C-alpha cells in the first residue's frame, strides 16, 4: 500500500493534473504516460518495449479517435518504488489520462495498487508478468493484454520431459515475483509430466558475480532451468562458459529473448539448441506475425533496433494497439470516468500479431503460448524457432480454480513438485 502524504504544492500539482485529465476527456491531444524500465539490468528490455509502442503509434499515424496521441515516457529501474514514483509524476503532474506499463513483475504489482487510488485514469500493463498483479486483489482500472509468466511456461515442462528426455532438473532464477511466476508454470507442467525438480537457486536482480551459484550447481541433473534476463543473463552465460559449464540448459522466457540473443559477445552461443517458451517465436511463419516484424523493422533504422522485435516490444505493441483501437471505438471521448473506453477494453478480442487475445473477469489476458528452441540462422544470428503452440492458455493453467488456488501463490518454494495438482 502506498500512502499519499501531500504538501500544498503537491496538492496543487494533483489539482492541475486532474484539470488536464478532464480536458483530455473531451478533445484535443490525448496524453498517454508510459512506464518503461530504462535503468539498470533490464535497460535493453525497456528500450525495446518503447520501440514496440512506437511501432504501434507509427502504424496509426500517432492518432486515434480523431485525436493526436501525446506520449510522455517515464523511466523506471525494476523497483516498485521507482514505478510508483513514475506513475505519480505522469498522473499527478503531467495529467495523463492513460498509463501504459510497467515492464517488470514487482513493478506491476505496485502499479496495480497505485491504480486503485486513481479511478479516473486507465492503466494498461506494458509486459510485466507477475501472476499476483491480476490474480490477487485485481484493480478495476488495470488491464493486462499479455499472459503472465506462468502462462508463458505452459507446454515447456511437458516438452523437455517427453521430447528431450530430461527427467531431473534444477533451477536458477532472479529472486523476485516474475521469476517465481515463471518457475511456477514450469514446475507444474514438468512435474505433472513426470519430472523431478531438485534444487532451486535464487540470485538478486543485478547480480554481477555468479561464481558461487555456478559452483553450487548440482551435477546429478539432466538440465538446468535459467530464469534470468538482461544483463544478468549475459553475465551468467559469460561466467558459466569460463567455468567450463556444459549442462543442458532450459531457458526462461527472457533468458532466450532477443535482448539476450542479440547481445554482444560469444557467450550467447551456449544457448543454441536451448528449449524455452513464451508469448512468441521469432521465426513463426504466420502472415500477421511477419507483417508485424516488418512494421517494427521499417519503423527504426537497423542500427537502432534488434533484427526482430523482442517479447518486450510485442507486449508494449499489443497494449498500445488495444488502447488505440478502443480510443477509436469511442471516438476519442474519455468522459464519464472513461466508462465506454474501459467497456471496450474489457470486451476486446485483440487480433494481436502473436495470436488472438481476450481478457478474463480480472482483465487478464488469455492467449497463445509458444514452445521454441534457439537456432542459428545462416547469417549467424540467433532466434527462437517454434516447435509447439498452445492456444487458449488461461491464468489457472488449465486447472480448476479451486485446484489452482490450492497450489499456492508463487514463491521461492511454491509450488511443490507434484504429479498432480
């Protein structure tokens, strides 16, 4: 919970912001605030998230419902406090009517709580993927058009057990809510297939020295699951190769995302052949996906982007597309507490480049998940190639709600590895 202790100056800023939001409801430029992680270990992820947003805006000529979209970008650093500070600045000082973001898991939980204090502003998640953000005490004005980290793991455990023959696995992950959620999805899938998860090792976000973790990795496993991203993923791979590591690897979604596969250096080559899963596969031959990739490529010079959009870009692209579509649907009118706009978002069937997305009763995405492997293309670049697609993945991972609730909220030790749930 975040208390709002206001001085006279901050109260004036809030009133001015409210006035600007009221003007936004009726016409003129529409102010949209964007929270993006542009500091710290996830900087590359946030930068590509912004590219995804700008791709969607470029396709719409920066307009919706007859109104120009005025974007204000606020940097965060993955911490909940930075996300709330950024949101308060966007809402209470800049007077935005809509906020898109954030990117990181614990940021999302914090913004869900903050959104409850700002009922006249609509919040559309960027790509943060902690389960609790929408499953626990959801907010009426917070919408998430991306599946969460556990949904991103559906199909992966079954694939590595039945197709790879890997029966015993240990995990290494960043010690925060999103990776807890990712590991939850993997463990439930893998253990129901017949697998065993032995050790679960955790590291702080922004870890530079993985020496002690690498030394602690067990030898008596078939593979190691890596729930790392950004700079953490690159640092681990460099140090793991230097230590002579050669275990089979399983990638969490952001371990094999374009932000890592396009990083400098040769360490990423250790990921060739690594199975993973997530909300997209780079080389999917679907025409809508290919059109989106081309739009992303056409929006930025080659030196200013990745060869293909990362899942962070796709998340922000989809959030922005949903916003643009519904602003257009209501003719740019966000009056009456944005009621018509939110009704549109709630019932929207988003024809996204990575598959059709709908929202459940908690305004949480139901969508497709892609099991993939990292492959090397003829030009030497690394991409994810789809081996399996699972459609209609909901937040309870196909379990009845009572059974899913019985598993418990994701944490360092939850869920337990069981053959059934």
